[in-house]
């Protein structure tokens, strides 16, 4: 990894009972320079989070042992500061938000999901890289742009 790279090397835990999804996400995130651990079992994820200091947990919503929202509740009790991204095929259908799920971000599972995941991670861990809303100016320029 280059010393000038702005993206931090993160410790990421991926939780999903779908092996194909785990492999695709792990491949992309590893290629971006992150260290990735995977598990298909939410209970195992909780044990891993107790023993390891992860920067980020990415979890699926629908899993047999416990759903992703329940997992997030447990994660927040163990490590309140860990960042969490919730993935779901239902994200666009249900009125989920960060506040209603406890996640730092909610992403719809679809063909472009890994690209959105990479961008979301960048936004969560590199706030300077987030785009400023259109039409906003820094305070000094805003003051100068007013008519005299």
C-alpha cells in the first residue's frame, strides 16, 4: 500500500450466511487494502468483536440465528464505537434508516452493492472525501459573494 494513500487500512468483519456474498465483498475490500474477517454466524461475530478491535462490521439483515438489527443491538453493547453497515435486499422496501436500525449506514443489496459499499466506507472513515452539498460556500467566500 502506498504511503500517500488517503484510505486507511481497516479491520473489517463481514457477517452474512450467504457464502457468495461474503466472497464478493471480501474480495473487493481486500483489494482496497483492508484486512477482512468473515463469518456466516452472528453468534460467532459477537465473539470475534469481543476479542478483536474491528473498525467496521458489515452485516446482512436476514440470517437464520438472529437478524442484522438484533446483531447491531448486541454489537452496540459490546463495542458502542464500532462502525456498522447493514446490508439488506429489503432496504428500499422498508422504512429503514440509520436511526431505526442502529447502523451507521444502510445499503440495498443489488448488483452495484459492492461499489456503494466501498463508497460508504470511504465516507464513514474519510469525512473530508465526502462531497459538499451543491451551492455551499465556505463562510469567507460566502461573505465576499454578498452584494455591497
